[in-house]
């Protein structure tokens, strides 16, 4: 395995879960923000 391949795998193993996690977190936060904005402030 060359140095470039090692860095490629390292980037893949760390980057893919990080990107997916960021997308999911962004989606959850946006969903929560929308639902909070929609519901009346009765609490």
C-alpha cells in the first residue's frame, strides 16, 4: 500500500462518517427549529 492509498483510506474512514453525521445533525436541527417555530408559544 502506498502513502497515497493510506491517506485515501484514512480520509474515507474519517470523512464519510463525519459528512454523514453533519448532514444528519443539520437536518435534525432544522427540523427541530421548524417545529418550534410552528407550534404556539403556550408552554
